[in-house]
C-alpha cells in the first residue's frame, strides 16, 4: 500500500501548495491553468484508451459498458445527485472541480493497474508515476477551486485501496486473468476524455452517470468464469 499512501500524500501536498498560490494568480492565469487541465484530461484519457485497446480480447465490450452503464447511471441520476450534494459545501463550480479532479485522479490506467501490480508483484512504479502527475494536477486544480480539492485524497486512497485489496484476495482467481484490467482502463480512458470535454466547456457529458460502466467488464468476466464462456 506504500504506493497508494505516497499518491494520497502528493494530492494533499499539491492541494496545499496550490491553495497558497491561489491569491497571487489573476483570472486570466486561472483560466489558462483550467484549460491546461482540460487538455491534459483529453490527452491522458486518449492515451489510456489507445494503449489498452489493442490488448482487448473483446473490442466491443467498452461500447456495451458505456451504453449499459450510462443507462443505469442516468436512471439513478448519479451526476445530478453528486453535484447537488457537493455543491452544498462549495457551490456548483466547486462541485464540478472536485468531481473532475476525482475522475482524473482515479479513473485512469495508473490508478487501476497500479494498485493491482503493487499487490501482485510489489511493483509501485505506476503509482509513483501517478503520484508525480497528481502532485502537479492537484496544485493546478487548487489554484482554481481552493482547499476543497483535498477531499479527492481520501477518495483516491479508498479507490486504489479497493483494487489493491481485491488483487490480494483474488490473486489466483480467473477474475484477474485475461484482459479485465485492460477493459477497465479502456472504459476509464473514455470517462477521462468525457471529463476533459466538460472542463473545457465543450460538452457536458454528465460523466458521473457513466461510472456504472466500470462494473460491466467485472460482471462480464465473472459470468465467463462461472459458465466457462
């Protein structure tokens, strides 16, 4: 778990530093940094998708995942309920910022594959790389949204901790065989791209409504394991 602890600490440190510099930045510089985060989200999401798509044994699974996950998320109104809840603590703009930060920190190759490799092989390379990226990213988000971005740190810890624990408990299970991690990274890449579009005010895709899409590959691999498909 040392990699996840370092990653969490980097978000806390980055948020604190960014908050300190917030008052010294003019609006035009905040806008530039905000746009930079949107562009970074698009780049990271595209990278996650392109890197993992060739490894997929089920190229259409991500489409099915997004479709079914989007329907489930919309029915539950995950995006709307989450934004209304978070906005009570800092307004609508803060809600958008925190949600975007959490998606960028959590829904990516490094934050999904990293904890798995750490648990199975003791390799924290992905998590240390992710820590560096998140340190810079949290600083930029904090210059725009303030100290509240620090709330993304415990969310990241729980997210990566979940994958770490699952990998430890199921290290010999068929669930972690094949391309499950790849499929999750593909769907995650699309969600990060969606978040980037929202940050840049190009298109509000209500990204949170697509979060259930991450469950579809897991269910698919469980069904395959149970019925030997």
